[in-house]
C-alpha cells in the first residue's frame, strides 16, 4: 500500500509539473514583428536547391525514387555561376515585395548554407563553395528587405529521419538511425541559422504532414519552438502543417489557397485562426524550377490574387524557382515587375491595410486603414455597386487613382455607388471615408 501511495504521489507530481510548464507568451518585439509582418503584405518565396539541375521541380527525388546516394552526386556539379544576391534583392524590391522566404533546406536534405551539421551542403559538397544564404542575408539587411528561412522538418537523405513518413520511401534508406540524433541535428541547424545570419524575420516550417499516418508521432515542436524564441524572441514561427495553429506559432500560412478556402484539399483540418495570415502561391504550377512548366499566370491574375489576399486580411508569398545557374526565369521577373509597377500606383490601398469591414464578394474585396475603406472592384458587369456597411455611414467616395468624386446613395445598411462606366481596369479602386 505504501508503494502504491508513493507511486500516486510521484505520478501526481509529474502531472503537476507538466501542467505547470509556462505557456508561450510572445515578447513585445515579437508582437511588433507580427504587426510589421501584416503591414508588409507581399513577399517573394524562393525554392532553390540542387534539384533545380534536373529542372523538374523540388520533389523529383521522391517522385522518381532516386536513390539518396545517387541523388547526392548532383551536388558535385552544382555551380550557379550567375547567382547575384544584389540582383535578386533588387528584383524583389522592384516587385514591391517587402520580404523574402528562401529554402534553407528542403525535403531532399541538401542545405543551402554553410552548416557544420552535415557535409551535404552548398559549401562543402559543391564546387561553388559559397554560402548563398550569407550573401543573401547581407544584401537583404543592406537593402531593407526582411529575410525568412524555409526549413524542412522531413528529410529524404538522412537515415535518422525514422520512423519514415509517407514520402521518400523509395529512395533506398534501408538503415535506420535514432530520431533523437535527427531532432538534435535540426536544433543545431536552427541555431546556426539564427546566430550566423543576423536578424531573421521568420522560420517557415514544412513537412509536418509527412507523419500524418503515424498519429502517435511526436515532432517535439514545443522544444523546437522554444529554442527558436530563445535565440531570437522576435523571430516569427510559421508552420505549413495544414492545421489550425498551435501554441508557439506566430502566424498562419495557407498553401495555394485563400484563408478559409480549400480548393487544393490541403485544408481539410485547417481553420482560420487569430494570428497574422499568409497565402503562398506559385506563378506557374511549380515551386522548384521546372523547364517545361511555362503555364505562368497572367499579370492580371497575379495582381488580382495579391488584392484578394489583402482583402482576406492576409499576405501573399509569391514563389519563384531560380534556374540552376542562379538566375530567376525572365518571365518571372517580368511578372514581378508588373506587380511592382501596379503597387507604385496602388500600394497605399494594400500596404499596412487590414481586410475591410465588407467581406469578400464575387465582384472583389475591400481593404481598410482606420476609417478609410478601399473598395477593390475586380469583376463587375454593371455601372452600379451595392456595398453593405453594417450600419456605418459614408462621408465621401472618390476614385483612388484620380480622386474624382464617385456618386453614392445611402440605402438600407449600406450605399449604392454610381459609376460613369462598367469598370474595365485591372482593379478599379474606390476610396471611401467612413464617418
């Protein structure tokens, strides 16, 4: 009986200790960075690695079941002679984007930085022998662009990524190591990324879904998250797990979908939370460089998507897959510049805004700063528009681009805007001052 009582007391102490662990409380710096993140509204996603040499996307190792030891030999020929960090950042700024998120290590396990945790990296395994993340970080800090690091939780090349997930099963890993060593490997790499490259805006995780068929699997995310916030308390944690955010995360991302939508099927278990929001999307149909994928969205489609994400109170993280020589494809640069030119005129209606009081409609969306409501008309087949305002009154209305007054009539719970013609602009924006 005494042993039983002692067991109960010990068990109670353990449970109490676990429950007494402090909950995540973001620092003042972190909260400020969340606000800044929301204000930036537009970022550039960069998927780049040795997979670009095969010019068929970043999943080619998995899709073609390439043996991990054979795949590793690609690094011996990786020499991106035209990589120019200054040009990359200049192109990003010309696009009107405010931040970059680049793959530091993708699912293939190749690190695009000078890590001491594995020789499978751009400095030790390639003839290029330059730390492109360091060069990019220095240029981002110089030109005032925030830098985020994508980091894969899964790894198709390491034998200590075990138990195996639902991907990478055909790449020849017959030996299995210990998850503890893999977990420590990730912590050590995150330490490098957060101590050797200056201030980092966010760590953007991907791959948690790889273990979704192992319901009891523990990624030990609280430890990983706490480690990041200890190193850089202001660094945001974003996890592309397709789930509702968990404690320790600072923003929520949606893959190839607007918040609350599920056209891809990724968001079956994902609801829109209270954290800052982001949507990541491709220009064509590929994340990594794909030489045959020329199915790029039009300039109008991309501008519309940027506007819609802002109307859904989210950022747009728009991807480019650089060629193996280190250059952005010309058509991608053209698309970015078109967006940048549009933002030079209409950026005031996007940057620093939040989703407007009028929820997204078939005709478009609204964004808002204080009492200024921007009505973005993207698809209207009439010269009049009813705008529901939930009891708010309108002081004035004018076309944003030329400040020409727009006639409006107050009606039940809103206004009817009377336009001179059916809008045919990429985005006809009406600026309304609310009382």
